[in-house]
């Protein structure tokens, strides 16, 4: 089939957007107050949980967006 954009461009976009999305998701998660759930002076634990959740959500978000563009590229 005819493809408009090479697949390498999607791979590069996936990597770049992953880091950008993860950064913004991490900053958004920091607005959540979890002091009621965790003990005092457990900022490292909260930050670690936020980092893991941000990485997971960043991957899922970018994978959904790039997969949509890859599918549209194959249709054209």
C-alpha cells in the first residue's frame, strides 16, 4: 500500500512525544494532594508513585495518538 509518511518518522515522534507527555503528566499529578493517605515526610514515596504513574499514562497517551496517525497513514 501507498504510505505518505515513513514509519521511522512515527517511531521518532513516539519517542519525543513520550518524554514531553510524561513531563506534563507528572506536573499535573503533582497538583494532587496525597498527604492524607501517606505519612508525613514521605515525599519521596509520593514522588516515586507519581513518576511511575506518569510514565505509564505517558506511554498510553502517546501510543493511542501515534497509533491513530499510523492507521490514518495506512488508509491514505
